[in-house]
């Protein structure tokens, strides 16, 4: 069972009360308003439907800022496997919607990057948490 927290595998899972599409739409809007580039929006459930397979809603949003990511990739080229940043929004078997993303600590450890190099990513990940919180039942967001 997931909880609103890090899972020990380098991912944060935040429970949301809105649909997958609503969450991704909101996140995309907030990121664009902050000047963050949206590289892709992948609708896994749509692709599954096109293949004749039924799947619960699941979308991935890839986003980033070259001014932030490029210096980090110069310092640690393997970071290119994890950038641009991504967020997964998905619905579990019980109908609960989750927003999942990698922790900056995971990226630090995985790529051997000094904390000072990944600190700009903390700002982006805080946006993810803010959007998820706005979509939780107690937030009062509509």
C-alpha cells in the first residue's frame, strides 16, 4: 500500500483527489506559467487502448529547463537518462490517483552528483508537491 511519502526506492508518491487528466493538465499549466518547457505528455492508457488493451489511467509528463539541467548533465553525463524531469500520474486498483516522481536524493546517489549540483531540481520537485497538495481532499482546491 502506498502512502504520501518516499517509498525507499527513490520515489515520492502523493495521493490526489482529482482525475489523472485533471492533475496532469494542472501540472502542465503551472509548469508553463513558471517558464518550464514541456517536452512531452505520454498517455500510457491511450496507447494501451490503441493496442486493444484496457488499462487504468496513467500519464507521464516530461519537463525541464535547459539552463538548469544542462550544467548538471555536463557535471554528470549519466544524468541524461533521468532528465528531463518526469512525473507519473496514475490510478491504482482502488481508484486512487497518485502523483509519483524521483527524489533529488535518488538522483544524487544514482549519478554521484554533489548536492549543490542537483539543488535546482528541488525547486521543480517542490512544484510537484504543491500541485498534488492542491488536488487533495483537504486542500479546498476545485
